[in-house]
């Protein structure tokens, strides 16, 4: 039983780390996606000079 507790803690740490990596990758992909499209979104552009 004493050996089981550290293994459970390590498994939880790895699970949370992988979950955070997945969420970060999803966030970055959603942040970068509009700048690649042709819908004009994503990047901020200067307004045309009048």
C-alpha cells in the first residue's frame, strides 16, 4: 500500500500534464487559425489612409 500512493500521485501528475498540453495545443490552434484563413480575420491591420 505504501508503494501504491506514490504511483497514484505520479499517474495523476502525468494525467494533468497531458491534459494541460492538450488544452494548450487546442487554444493555440484556435488562436492561430483565423490568421491563416481568407476571411480577413485574425491579424490586426492599419486602417486605410484617408
